[in-house]
């Protein structure tokens, strides 16, 4: 376009190739070009010019004008091209696989149709390339410029893609691609109607062919090989079916066809299950009841079909049949159509499988869905294995999975009948993984950190006791050992005797040889037997070499024999009893005796040292919170058991060399019988350790419990923890981590007590600030004033005494913190005990109340003095002048002096006294003293005293005041 830009601009909006192409159409007059362009441009006059692409008039747009002109239809060449174009456009509109490119495909077909008319002969194999179509038609697709590459090349790739889709859509009819020059053109010779040919062939197929193609469909759905193996009269495959209740596959046969005389003989033999898929269209010429009564055969029959299924199956058969007879492009088209019809048949079977198929087993015929629903109402979980639950068939998208599930439901009882005690595995065991899993299990026998698959196999075979391999736990291993021990001394157990009919115990366990090798390996490892290979003999000391031998070689072993020399099972039991490292007894057998015997004797001595310390302490040390853990009867029984254990341990001290172990005097059973005694010993040792760990905290809590008020909630919590602790410690088996959790529960109680005690202590003791306030009150002027006033008898001095007592008795302790309570349960400074000194009101509050009491007492006494002075001050003139002034000042201010002195007390006492006024005249005094004659000093004193005594007789002397007038 860049080279012809001037030409493009001059002809805009007409593409230059429009005129060139029009000029090459020989059957149209050249002057028609102007009229054609005029009509096309007028149609675009009201159309806005596109912003994202050129929008030029290209020559494919002439096709619509050509088709709409009836005059052109009279021309044979044009009429033939128009008819071909209609067929192609119709196919594009109906079956084009990429709708977003449909408009682009229609433009390309119209362009090829116009170009077909540019040749002198419409059958000439000349066309246009994809690049020419892109440029001459100005093809465009929105978003092509956002793909990230070069837009022109991306657009060319798109045009090529659309051309390939056109060829596929029209089955390569009427369009030919020349790979030599890359040109596409309309080809009228490729006018085969493949669909019509397939329809004709489909109508001529017989029923045998339909069943054959039905079976071809089933081959794909059941995922079996294209070539059947087995009997000549049927399609038959060796088939593995999952026995879901035991997580293992069972061998049998998958058969497409009817049972016949050859298969009938096989049915009656216990060689495995039989899954029959009966024909759909051919009649069944046999008594199906005869065969469905057999408990190992399941018959599947497509009993519900519709016309659509049969039609698609016929078309598939016809297309495949025609493809086999065709070559070249026709073969490719037939194969493509056959695959399309096959997909329709498969889709129908996948959609309708739950109700379209009937499964017949032992004269019971039901749809697949009914079989599943029937089983769903039962307990489909064996030995609490949740993975055995099966989902609803609607969730099973795979056809084979549903068939296998129904077959397993039908045959489960049959599998149980032929192997009633077969082990249950945690993961699926199949021929594909059996060798790997068994080798993994053999390698995991001596390793406690074995892999999960090995753990699963060993557990299913009953070989595990915790993490340790123990052949005594396995019923399967004991069968092998029993057969060997039944042989007379010196005789062996041959492979053929052990694996009768290729299985171990074929009527009960029916274990495969691979699993039997795992059992033999475990027995060899435990020293129960010796495995003899063609060129090698393997005992417990050579187990490492056994684990390295490939399984196929192990399966070819010769025989099994009894072990010699050491009694390895008894030694294994002994070392296990003493909790010595696993496999240490094998090192002893291999004469690595020095280190082994050292460990052995050290462990025996360790047990003896612990044992002799326990019996004397059973009564004293085994208590919990002051309560004995065991009754006297239990303690007596413990003494008996511990004495037996001591005797057993002391008997082991003689085994100080490997040679002595060859004469070990105990059997494995006798050693195992000591387990209860050792469990008791371990239990008591563990219990003693726990109590040693708990006793400090228990002692603390005992003191704390005694310090608390008996009705407090924490006492109930302590009692509950005590009961739980007692139950745990008296249990036969104490969990390993119980010491930690019990200690934690006790520490929680301790922390709770510390919180409560500290809070109460803060309430029951004055702080440093409170002590300062207390001292200030005791030494304060107010209290001193009240003490001075207490000498006045009319004041309630007992109140002051009570106040002073309560104030002075407030205890003080401000040194305690929470850390001080970690050791002792009560305050180490003041010995505060809530039980004896419980204070409902905090002392700080009491101190405040006492301070207020002092103020109130001061005010009350002041008011009493004011009231009494007011009442008794009527004889004011009788009070001495020096005492009258402070009293008058007190009555005036109504406030006591800041500091009360003794003179003020004297004045108050005088003011409060009930004074008696006696008036004496001078004449009366003179008369009483004078007698008319001279008197001595003593005589005048006597006369004055007598006069005063007569005057105050019967009156309170201290209240009398004499006034001389």
C-alpha cells in the first residue's frame, strides 16, 4: 500500500484492486464499472468513515450486486458460481466453529467467488493466496493490533486460520488449496455430498455391525486395548477390579459378547470374576439365568436406548466403514466425521449411563443407579475406614469408574467368600504398585522412621506393635511360623508347600506371594526363621542383604528353616522389656558383645537400684495432698510383684558374656509374662518422679488452703483439682506428659492464690502512706487536745479511748510483693492469714473512717462544752477573773483553742462547776471574830475556822464562792 499510496488516495474510498479485478471479469462489460461504483459510493454516503480501519470498497462487495442482477443468472458460469457460493455461505452460517470470525469467512468466500469469474475458464486451477486476500480485500479483525506482534503478520496468520476453518467446515468441498503456490480457489469438481453418502451407508448396516461398533465405543469408555486377548469367540481382556472394602484390586476378565460353550467352562472355575457386556442389537441366544446365578459373573446390558443414540451409532459405523474404503481427502473427511459421531455416542453413554445400563447379578437386575442407591443405605465403611465411602454416581464423570463401582458392589461378597480374612490396606494395592510397595515395606522393617506406604503395608499385615515390627502380632506371619514348627526337627518348609495354589492359605487369607515375602522378611528380622535362597542363606544377622535383593529374586526362594544357636525371639523380648535400643540383640548375635553386654548390665543395675528404693516408701511417699494413693491391699500386692521383678532382674546379672546368652534360661513367653511387673515398676518410678516434681507445689497449696477462709471459692477449685489429680495418679496408665499438665494446673491454682492473697494483704495492712497518716493522727494536736479535755468528767472519755485503741491497732506491712509469695504461702514480714484476719473493709478505708471519727469527736466535745458552759455560766461573777476571760472567748468564737493548755482546762472545769455564792457582811465577820477581849493568833484562827465550817456546813466546799460585802 505504501508504494501505491498516491493511487489509493486518488481512488478513495475505492480499493485499486477493485477496478483491476472488475476489468478481469470477461463476461461483464467494462462500462458497468462506473455504474457499479456509483451505486456503492452512494450507499456509503451517509456512513461515517471508520477510525480504526480503512473501510475501503473492495471487490468482494461486488458479489452482492452480481447476485441481485437476474440477467447474470442466465449465464451458465455465473449461475454455477452463485450456486456454489450459496452452499458455502450456508455451511458457514450453520456450522462455522468460530462465530467471531464468521463475517471474515463470508467476505473471503465472496472474494473467492468474484475471483473465480476473472479466469477465462471457471475450472482453471488458479486462485489467490492468503496474503493477496488480506491486501486486496483489506481484511480486518478488531483487536488484531493488540496481540503484541507485527499487526500485518498477525493479520495474515488470522486469515490463514480462517481459511483452514472454512475448509474444515465445508469438508473441503468446492474449495481447493494448492500447497505448491499457496493459492485458494473455487473448485466445482469437489462436489461430493459426504453426509448423503454416510446416510446411505448407515441405512444398509446390519445388527452385527452395530454391536461391533457399540463395542468399539465401549473399548474407549472402559479404557482397554484395541486388540482383545483371550477367547476367539468374544472380545476378552484380563481386567483388574478394585475391591474397595479392602483397598486392593482383584484379577478377572472383561468380556464383550454373550457367554458361549468355551466361556461356560471357564465360568464354572474359580479363576476370577467375569464382567460381561451383552450385545445391544443382536438377540441373546442363551439362558442368562444359568449364568447370572454364578456368584462371580456380572452382566451389563444397555437396555434403554433412543433413536438418537442408534442414529449416531449408525452414522459412526458408516463413516468409519467408508473411511476404511477411501483414500486421500475423502478418507480424511470420513475419519473426521466418524470421530464427531463417536463423540456424540460417547456423550450419550456418559450422560445416560446411570439409568440406561442394567447390571444383572445372581438373578437380580437393576440399573446402575439403583445398585448404588441400594448400597448407599448400608454401612459401606469397613473397620471405620472413612475413605471407603463412595459418592453418588452422578458425581462419577468417568464411565469406567461407575462400572467398576457397581461391579464391586455386586462382587464384594464373592471376594469375601474366596478370601474371608484378607487384610485391609490403607492405600490401594494394584499390580502396578504391588512390587514397589512390598519392597518399600521390606526396607522399612528395621526403620522406625519408615515411609508412609511401608507403614501402611506393615500395619495391614498386623506386623506393627507401635512403631516396632513384631511378628507375634500378625495372624498371617503366625501361619507361616506354625507350618514351619510343625515340621520335625531338621526338616524345612518348601516354597511349594507354603504357597499352595500360588497363594498363602488360599481358602482363608489368599495372600499374594509378594505380600508373603514381606511376612517372611519380618520373621527373618525377628529371628523366627531363616530364608534359604538358591545361592544364599539369610538369617537375622544378614537382614540388610535381604532388603537389597530384588523382589523377583526373593520370590524364587527355596525353603524356610528354623534358626540355630541363639534364642533370638526370647532375646528380642528381653531387650524390648528392658527398653534397650531396637536391634541391639542382633549385635549381640553378631558377637559385638562387649558394648551390648555393657548396656544390658547397666540397664539391669539401673532397674535394680530404682526397685529397691520403692517398697519402703510405698506407705509414706506415695500420697497426694495428704491422701494415700494406694490401699493396704494394693500395697501388699505391689510388694509381691516387685519381689518377683527383683528376683528376675537379679537372675539376669549372670549373663556377662555372649556365650552365656546362648544358654538363656527364659523363653520368649516367660520374658513376655514379666511385662506386667515391669509396667508396675515403670508406673511407680514414673509416679515417684511426678510426685517429687509436684510435692513442693502441693505443700505450698496445702498451706494456702489452711490460710484461706473455708467458704472461699478457691477452696472448691483446689478440691476439684485435688480429686482430678488423685484420679490421674491412681490410674493404671499415666500419660507421658501428665507431669507437665498436672504441674501446670497446680501452678495455675498457685498463681490464683497469690493474686487473691496479695489483694487481701493490701486490704488488711496499711501501706507506707497509710502508716504515715496513722502516725500523724496519733501525734496530731487534735488528739492531744482531746486527751487534755478528757479530764473533764462530763465528757465521754471512753470514746477517745476506743478511738485511740482502734487507731493504734491498725497493722502495717508495706514490704510485701508478689514475688515474696512464690516461696512461702503467707507474708514473711507480718504473717497475715486471711482465715484469722479477714477484713471486709480495707484498712485504708478504715483509716479514713477513723480520721473522720476524730474530727467528729472533736466537734461533738466542742458542742458539749459550749452547751454546758452556756447552761452553767449564770454565776459568771463567781469565776476568777483570770479563768473568766478564756471561757468568754471560747463562748464567743465557739472554737476551742488550737492548743489546749492546763489553765484552759482549769478555767473550763471552774466554768462548768455548779458554784454556790455565800455573802458575808463585815459586821457578821467582825462579830464572829471579835469577842471583846484580846485573842491570840491561834484563838482568832480557830474562831475564823469555826465560823467558816458553820457557814458551809452541808455544802460542796469546792463549789462555794464567798463574797464579803
